[in-house]
């Protein structure tokens, strides 16, 4: 496979695996078994929605490149999307699919044994979305001479600082998100069905721009009316009503790199409580964005918002942001590492990217405003520039 067919050059993938290996060495890990789809993508380029079946990337400290292990029919997906050599792609037969007495981890264990990696310290992603309790049981049973430990988001923490090419894709994702938000705002009108606006958002995020297309994004959250009190609802087939508010949280996705954006749209004049809240949230957003630069902690960024909110008597118990990057529908666009919340002492560094979201959810209404940003040494750079014009 030639580098020009992949989003990144082979050298960049090898740089990533080298960084992961250094963390493995520091933690005394000999072999790392990766099952998070985002981490598999980061280490190898693997990009297929085959994560509903068991699959893994195995990385040993003394190996030149990782191994991809998955369903036999998906080896073709690995050939097209990874930088790996053909001999490092392993596919288990269909006899491991849909049967109670045989598990794909037995095949993974066999590959580990074949490589001579079965007597060392093996780390697994205990908290990954698709690493089940049975996966762990099967590996422990099949590899009795290995010592198993928790990888503890090891790859996720390497991912938190982006390369220049990753930043480029994040910017492109931001441009797609901006386009989709404008289309959503234009489409929301009295009498229009929510599902038709969702369809317009999908069309915009997938078609992308004239210069580049978009990937399959996470489903947009877009509750309307009283449902705006809930943060993670999608759409219905109901029609928009006069005076109704809609919270839209959507994303643009480019080569799986994701930029998120949230706005609230009101059909008419906002109710007094919301109208009073909006300028406070906007001021708090600007304060947090101004604070977000290299050398500042996540705690300090959140504190900038909290100072503004406290003066207005507003309390927000949930965090105001998190590290964002590679994302897949179903898992998340959240990297699950640094959070903009009290007590998180993670220090911001250049080329970290965050989704800074100020969501205020009351009993029967809510309001959202967000930006995706890149950390720099000086004034921050947003992954897109979206005027608040027609939305609150």
C-alpha cells in the first residue's frame, strides 16, 4: 500500500507507534492489545465500521509495526486502509462468529502465542467500548503464562497532541461543521419536520465542501421544545412550532477527525429566562476561550467560565469541555482524557484540540453554545469561525 492512498504517511504512523512504545516501556508493558476503534485507527489507519465484531491491534515493544487481528472478511478493509504489511494482517474464520462455545479472543491469543508474546506483561484496554468482560476472561484463560494489566487510556493520551496533518483535518472538519450548522439554521422553520432538518444536516456533513468531502459523523443531537432540557436526544418526526427553541449539536468529520459545534435556535423571541441567560453564556465562553492557551490547566479554563457564571448566579455542575479528535459513530468523538472541569490539572500544550461546550439544562428548557479549538502558545485558534448571527 502506497502512502499517497492513506490520510497519513507511513512515517507518521511509525512515529505514533514509537510514542506508544515509549509509554509502554515506562509502564513495564511488553505487549499492548488495542480494541478501541479510535485507537486502532490512530495506530494503523484502520477505518471500517466493523467494530460490532471483535477485532484488535497488537503492538509489541520489539516489533517493527503492529498487527491487525479481526474477522477474515475484514482483512480486505485492513488492506485498503492501514499502512501495515500484508503479513501483519490476521483474519479469524467465520466459525468464530455467532457461536456460544467459541470466541474471537481465542484466535487473538493464538496469534499472540505464535509471535512468542505470551509470557510477558500484556496490557488491555479495560475501559474500551468494545472490550467485554468475556474478552478479558478468554484472554486470561488462553494465555495463562501472561500477566495482564490495564492499559489505562495509554494510546488516548498519546493522541491528545495533534500533528500538523491532524490539525489540517480538524480544520477541514470544522469547515464542514460550520456549513452544516448554517444549513440547519436555515432549514428550521415553523411547520418543518425535525427529521427533515436532520436529513439536511446529514447531507451537508457527508457532502462536505467543494474542496473535500466528509465522513460519516456522529448523529446530531437536536431536541426541540421542552426536550431541550435533555442534552443527548436526537430528532423526532414532529413539526417545529412557533416560539420553540431547538438545541443543535453536530459535527463535521474528515478522515475520522471530528470538530463539534453547538447552537440554540429560537423560532421567534426567546423566553425571558433564556434571553437573560444568553449574554452570560456568551461572556463566559469568551472568557474561557481567552484563557485556553499553552501552559494553562484545564481547571483554570473552567474557572474562567465559572467566574462569569457565578456573578450571574448560574451554576453548572457538568464539565464545560473535553479533548476531541478521532471519532466514530457509536463510540464517541471524545478522547476521554483531559476535561475542562474543576480539579483537572492537565496542562494545555500546543496542538491539543478541545470541544468547549456550555450547555445549560433546566427542568423544561435548555441552551447550548460551543466551539472546537486548537491550543497554541499565544491566542487560541478555533477549528472554525462561526458567527452567532442568526442563532442565539
